[in-house]
């Protein structure tokens, strides 16, 4: 990103517009102290933006992600009868961890929505120590939602599923918790196909890579929704790396892709800002 911007500055007078480089952190933390903060505080302006997330799954530089999925995050809290474990059978004590485990496995098997990826139990906790029947337990879920999804519909479907479980089990005491460390909902994004940035970025990719890049939806979520809410059309992902390597051991990126992307960013910005 830095070298791409530097190349444009050295080669062009930028007669039409302004080129900005935005480097933020906290995307994995919900962008509360990063892009979300900047966008909501009106500290970012522009007609268009390209986010340099990895645009490869099975190989690097595999696609141009004009759209991206959103995220629905929540946790489920279970309540049991906390007491001395030696008497759990005599008093028929409800074990919150056992209830959480049963429902977690069932939710992972049964809850499905078209185009969504359901990740149940991305976090899991419960119990105090040996000798104590767990009185509270919880697990977190991360659902990747496709473009066009509505937060209200997903929330209603999730609440309805857990209500159905409570109806089937009188001992089940649980509630869905929407106030967690991450925002409960991140919007999916769709970049307008008629935007004048589209032919610029497509031509730059073809020049540098020697072939057109197919357009597809980014499987994950990026900082794009916060900029879109601020009125900036945003391409969610065009960058080096492969998404399966993210958050994995030995995360790496090909040096050749870094060079290619620097050229793509420079050519895209130069054409867009030239007004041609």
C-alpha cells in the first residue's frame, strides 16, 4: 500500500482528486478503535476505497472481491444449580456445562441458513472448580451471513431456535446474549458495479497479472461496512495472501503478490485520479 501510493505521488500530479492511505488496527476486535471509530467520527472521506484484504483462498490473487459477507456474533448463557458436587445426584442438580454442551452440539448440527457459515462454540467456558456443580456456562457463535441478509431476520431466527429448545426441556435455562466484546452484527457489503472505480481496478489487475480476475464475494468480513455507512463505496478485498492461512500457524504471504499488489494499487489510483 505504501509503495503503491508513493509510486503514484512520484509519477502523477493528481490533477483531479486526492489519494489517501489509511492504516488502521483493531479489525479483529470489531474495529471499535479503528475504522468504525474513524468512520463514525467523520474522520474519513472519499468517493471510493479499496481494502487490501487477502483475495485468495486456494491460491494467491485468485479473485477480486466486490462483495463480502457480514458477521452475526452472539453468546448463549446457561444457568444451573451450583452446589457441592457430592450431592448433585441426590438433589438432581442441573449442570450448566452439560446443558451448554448438549445445546452446542445440537445447534452446530441443526441451525442452517442459505449462504451462511455457522461456527458454533468459537468460545466456550463454564464451571468453577472440582467439587462444584457448574452454575453458569456459555458458548459463543460466529455466523458469516451473505449479502442481502438482514440483522432482524437472523436475530429472530436464532431466538426462535433457542426458544424451541426451552420448550422441549423444562430444565433448560438459557438466554441469547447480544452484548459481547464484538458488535453483534456487521453488515455484508455489495460494491456498486456501475462505479467508475470498477473498470480502473479491473484493467490494473489484467495489466499486472496478465489476465482478468474473476469477481466473487469475499467469504469473510472486513472493515468495509463502516466506510460504506459513511457514504464511501468500498471494495472489501484485493490483496496478497490466502484467507485459510489467516489465524493459522505459520501465516505467510508470497513476496511476488506483494509486488503485484503494489503495482495494481498504483495503476488503479493513477487511472481513477486522472479522470480518463
